[in-house]
C-alpha cells in the first residue's frame, strides 16, 4: 500500500470552520513520510489541467421509488419531529488502515446510498417532512485535498458530486461538513438513530433522549419485517449467487482436503465478491466435529474424507441484502449409515418447519413443528426419556438442538432484531416476510450421554423462505436437500 502524505480524513487537510478561506491550517504529515512538504510550484501545478468529469443525466437507482415510500411511512409515524439517520463513519482496523465500510441498515434502507459519513435528515414541513441527504462532496482540487488527503479522490477513488447524488437518490443533497453546526442550532423535537456517528450525536446531545431515539430505531426495524417487491428480488439474487458459491465449494473439496477449511472459505468468498458486495456474515466452514460448534468461523481445521462439512454461508448483494443458507455435505460424496440417519431426521424436521410457514400463522409455528420432530427422533433413538410432550415441556431436546429454528432475514442476517417481541417472535406471519428455517442436531465429541458413533456429528439444513399470499416460496430451492439428492448433486459436480 502506498503511503499518503496525510493519512487522516479530509478534515485534517481542511479547516472545518468559516475561516478556512482566509487561512488554511498546515497539512498534517505522516511521521515517517518520504516527502517533507509540498512546494508552491507543485501545489499550483496540481490545481489545474484536469478534465471536467461531472456526470450528467444520471438515472435514479432502481430502488429510488421504494426508498421514497419508506421515507413517507417514516414521516407519517413521527409528524412534526426532526429525524436524523446517519450512515456511519470509517472504523480503524489498525494504525491508518480502515475496515471496509458498510452503511448502517437504517440509512441504506431509507436512501439506497452506501457511502461513509452520509446523514439523512427529515425536517418537519407543512405536509410531512422535507428530506435532505448530507454527503461529502467531491474532493476539492483548489486546496489539494484530492491528492493530499488519505481519503482524497486520488487515494480512495472518486465520490459523486452533490448534484449527481440528487439525480441518483432522488433527494436534495447538501455538504455534510455543514451539518453538525445546523444540528446544534436546531429547535423542536429531534430523534436520531444512535451508534453510528459520534459527531452527529454530540451535536444533538441536549436535544434527544434515549427513550425517544429507541422508538425510532424500533420503528425502522419493524418497517423491514415485510419486504417490498424490490427487496424480495434482491434476496433472490443473494440466494442465487449463494447457490453458485456452494457449487464452487463442492468442485474443490479435494483441494480443501489437501489444505484446510480455509480453502472452502476462500472459494465461497470469491463468488461473493465477484457477484455481490461481500459475504453477509462470517462463513461457517465446519468440517468434522467443528460442525458441532454453531458459529465456527475460525475455519482453520482439517477437511477429511468420511467426515461431514457443515457449510453455512451467504452472499450479500450490492444493495446489502444477504442470503443465509446451510447444507451439511459428505466430504467424500456419500453419507455413512449414521450420518444419513441423523441427516434424514434433520431433513424431516425442516420439512415440517417449512410447511408451517403460512400467512396468518404464528411466527413460532415453524420452530415448534421442527422441534417436535427432533424430540420424537431423540426419544425413538433412546437418547432421552419420553414421552415427546415431556421432552418439549422441559426443553430436554435442547442439549442436542441448541438453537432456535430460524430468524428474519434481510439487510441483516438476523434482520429486524430491534423489533418488539409482540411483532416478531410473538407475531403473525404476513406475505412478504422472509425468514430462515434451520433445524439442527449436534452431538458433541465429548458427549458421553450418546453412543460413540454419534459423537462429533453435527447436521444443520437451512433455507430462506419467503411468505407468500397462499403459502411460502423456498428461495434456496436450487440447492438439493434430501440426502440422496445431495449425493447425486455432488457426484454430478465432481463428475
């Protein structure tokens, strides 16, 4: 990585007050940078000789009409109040390198913009609210920011101009560097989505309350429970890319055996980066007994023929919608007798869970249906004393099932997490909701309460289910689930 003269943010290069035009602050220099400064001649040279690259006639982003409708719903919920929704800032990974930026879900949901430091402000108006998106404008070429700042255009790439942003997002755009002063002077009730932008929160510190801000966060979480047409399409894109990523993995299992679970992780990540923005969460590439660790993301273990591979992974689209799919695959292509016995039980449980996903049904129904099947299997195998009703009442099956059977899915892998319990876990399913159904059985390698042949086997099957008007649609149906179909699918890919 090349070293910038100034590795700080643009504010380190520019004054952030009104005196900037009169006298600029000296540039901060890296302690061990190779250039001691900038000559007047070089500074003048860098100011001129650049072509006009302003983009004209841009089309709105595909979701612009949907984000407008979402802002309208937000406006109707909080009339007469100023609403502030930040995108967030870059986070330091180490020294002067940052993590890849991911905009806050609330901001991305309402704007479609994904750049750092952005802030959406809805100001009360006669009829609802006036929306403004505050963004960093293009790097300034007069003061040298574009080539001297670590976040300047020549270092990290071109930003859209404010005019371009207005065309893309359908929202009036202003310079975000002027926002904090405006917020300090704001009057009337204000709410802010907390946790993303300390500067914005500091400017509003005497104007907001935690309770009122939490109401805003909860509303925006519950607004995402039912997906619109655009969102359903993006989720299907995410799942389709994920299916291809699973196919990629099966084709290179021999190379994973020669290396480690990291080969599987890297293979899936390639598909995610080529077709999407990233993975939606840390991929779980759990071979052998690692499959019994629910969130095994170290992915540094061996991949052995005869063991199972539990692959839980999802591609995140460029619009930040993620898939979340799990398959438990025989590394050599064929399930052993005991592996098949456990796998088929989980498959039966998942079938019961998927069948329970119906509009008008309770959210908990799919969990209860899956757990009942698994409890029955555990009783039949003599691993726990029945009857099944007793097992379920006491939760005894949880020693081997461990987790809930699913969750809402969307821009977060565990979407809508701030929603009220009565609208989520205790709520009713509606068309447009998208959730996972993912029962599992996990027999730990050191579990002396089960026969030795069970130990070290973990199985989970997970699919992404969209609630429809007349039932449900399995978005990830492109991946086989039944054990014999999985074996045939793997054989065809390895063929």
